[in-house]
């Protein structure tokens, strides 16, 4: 089976026949992994991405449990001083 690489916006695109996609279980909007091997490209279904909760993301970002992360100031305003330059107020 052959296909042609075609312009797709600023990139190049390749249409893969549905028969091939069905054979390996890839559907619309599925993530795939592209692997270059010498002068060829291998396409395979990517492992599912585990979505992390906000708590998991904050813990990873700060490197400590959520209970140990202090609150940011309750005062929403901060005085940055008098205007300088050509700011319009």
C-alpha cells in the first residue's frame, strides 16, 4: 500500500487508510508515537497519559505535601510604587 506526503498548513501530512488504522486499533484523535529508524518512520499507538489532579500537580511542583504548602497572601493588592515612564492611569 502506498500513500503520498502532502502539504498540510505549514507542515506535511500523510493520510493513513482506515483499514490500517483499524487493524492496529488506532482511531481519530488517538495519540501515536513516531520513531525514526534509519530511513524509515515507525508509528505506534502511544501509552495512555495519566491525568494528574491539582493536588498531585502542586505536590510535584513544590516538592512537598499539600498540607505543607503555605498560602499565598490573602491581600490581593501590592503597592509597586509610583508610575514611571508613560503609563496611563
